[in-house]
C-alpha cells in the first residue's frame, strides 16, 4: 500500500497561518509541537509533518472505506534524514520526504513495495501520466485504461475488469502534482 | 446583564437556517468551488464538494469555535466533514453550553 501528499510551500504560506491560535494544538501532538517549535525552520516542519500525516491517512482510507479528520492521531516521528514514521491505531507507516524551497513531497508505505512507481508532475497531467505509465508497464491500450474512484475518493486503475493498481494515491496542491501506485 | 450571557442565549435559539447562514460565512474564504458554494445545502461536503483544502478544515473548526464560543473536541472534529455534521455538532455544543 502506498499514499502520498504534496504541498506547494508558497501556496501554504498564503492559505494557512500555522501561527494562528489553536492551529498547532488541533493538528499536532505535544511531541510534534515540540519538534515544530524547536526546528530551525518551523514553517517547513509544520508542512513536513502535515504531509506525513496526509500520506499515511491516504493509506488508511484505502484499507478502510471511511473518511474522517483526525490529523492529531496520526503520530509522526522523524527517523533518519528525510525519513519518518507515522503511527495510527497500532499501524506503522514508513515515510520518506523530498523537501526543497518550493515544495514538500511525502510518500508513505506499509512495507517495502515491489513494483511501485512515483512521479512528480504538473497537476493537470496526473491522470494522463498514470495511464501512460501503465501502458508502458503492461502494454495495454491507453484508451481502455480507466480510473475508478471508491466511495471515499481513493482512485484505482482498471483495464476493462482487470485491476492494474493494487494501491494508488494522487495528490496536487498549487503548482505541483504527483502520483504513486503499486502495480497489481 | 452580562453581554456574553445575552450572546449565548441568542446563539442557543438560532434556527437550523440561521446556523447554515453563519456557517456559510465562515467557510466562504476557504471554498475553492464557487458553484458548489452557491448551491450549499446540508448534504454539502467540505472537501469533496467545496474543495476546501484539508489543512484549511482546521481553520473552519477554529472559526466555528470563535463564532459560537464553543469548544470542538477531537472526537467531534473527526466527523466535521460536511455541513450537516458541522450543524449537528454546533447544535449539540450550544445546547450543552
């Protein structure tokens, strides 16, 4: 299983004020708030942790057909470099992030997935690029590849009745988009 | 009489329609689908329909707390994904306050 999340940092700066009263307290555990306040770049830490929570949540919603807003309960730990772990209801999600001045991209997985593919692309190209990639991987005709969304919004790709992605996650924010999927 | 006390009484007797109008004002700055906003009903979903950024959902929650002078606990927050859920939570909290 795979989940992802991208944050356009210049847009996050405009859309949200992380220093707003109550903001950190509602979204982050005490340990996470500590990490944020002690970070040399608190703004970046806020969105790094947020993207980890979102990426893990996107795996959980593929496992369970439910939606909810409980970011605080997805507890983040930073491990090594840009890697991290998110814990929710006893499950551990392993994350790795790409961080630069423009964006933060986090990918979460339950275990080391074979045949997983991830790419950052412009937001309006996501669906086309996934179909292209699946076409290259399977040799199946692009025109027959279709996206189906589950009730809670998780996407899957099919060729007629054949499932092509055992897990798929799509994200976009501002100028950035990305997909991650595991080939079925 | 205490001004705050009067304010609470007033909020407590707000009708469902009044609450929707208040909520509409609160979500407006975060909405990214104007069409869905213009057709807002109890069934409207904050994220799927109004396309509110999930990080801005916390702003909606904080604004609701400020506007109605209530506290939205984590369990309530977890459910606050639609207009209907938000109204139910606001009504419950107002009647308890």
